[in-house]
């Protein structure tokens, strides 16, 4: 079963950190994020996610994030999403329990926390005995799936994001997963594909920063990189290397937090440091 989720947190880097861990689970489908109470409430009511990751002790007090958001949801929804509190403070756990939150995860979030939570969700899924499953299968039209394509790849294909570059009636379609990095060129952006091809879009790099989510991260005023194409990061020289090419992209101090996130996200996967 696939669970949709949103993240509500006052700090963008915390949102990216939570999402980077969640992205390693096929069971979780990211919808959107918000940085304050009002936007978070509107997002939940609009998208109706299964899960909400919620910061309840924000550093920016003006964002008004707290457990009171849960009370507000009950004013509008018959079924409230599962709320997962993500915060640095341990002492708020008792208060969170009073609001019947589904889980309480201390920052920085780790992969094992998500594994435990997903296992809890699966235990709550309705159980069907074998007879019921056979009857259900026989009464359902199932589209034919080519034997040569693994089911995991099919899930990935369904989630593939397509970029349409439109110019004077010309529609150019690009799979986001094929983009290795984007480079600013005045008021346009050069989109570099993994095969060496370059496509120019008449939008600023800032536009793409807002339109693209992880694994795309801005690392410099002139560059956004697809984390999946990074082969090497040299923090001393402030450059990262693009896989299967001689390209080296600089990263600046302003976006060092995103480089730290990439390094951390690599370590959360199947990883061996030697």
C-alpha cells in the first residue's frame, strides 16, 4: 500500500532531510510541504494526505506551528491524517500523546525510525485470508504486465516526473530522472542530460529551484544538481563531480547545507565507508 504524505516544518533544510529519508521507501509518496500553520492547514485540506510530518517546536515562532493544528483539523475532517511529530525536544512527547499522534520522531530523523513506523502501518492494514484474496483477484480486471519488467521498476516508472519545455508551439518532453544538472545562463537555463545533450529553457534557475524537488538541490547561484548523478564530493575544493563525465560543479558556502544533506542522504542508503 502507498501512503501519501506532506511535511510541515519552519526550516527548509529539515523538510529536505525528512524527505530524503522518506524517499528511500516505495511505500511513501511525497505530495508537498509547508513552512507555517496556515499554509500547512490549507495543504492538508486541499491534498488530504495519509500522513503529516509535523514540527511542533519551531525556531521561527512566527510560523505558529504547534499541536493545536491537530485540533483545527478535527473542525473540518471526519478522518484526520496520521500525524507524525518530528522535533528535537523529548519533553513534548507526553503532550503529543494527548493529541493521539501516530508517532513521535526525534530529529535528526533516521531511516530506522521510518522502518519502524511503516511496519506499524502494515500491521494495521486489513487482513485478507487466502480465499478472500483469490475471490478478489478473480473479480478484478488486471492489466497485463510484461514479464521482463520487475514490479519495482513499474512503481518507479509511475512516479517518473516529466518536464515539458515549451517554445513557440514546440513541446519538448524530458524525463526528470535523465537530468544530471541545470546551469543558469542569464534569464534562461541550460538543462544538461546524462547523455551529454543540452536543452535550453527560457526560465530562470530560480524558477526550476521552486519547481523541482529532491533529488534536485541548488548548490550554487549558477547550478542545480541531481543528487543521483553525483559521483564524488570534494569539500576542500568545494566541487562535486558528475557521474560518467569530466564535469566538476562548484558549490558555494550559501548552499553548503544542501551539500551536507546530500552526503548525509548517501550515508542513509546501502552504504559502506572505507
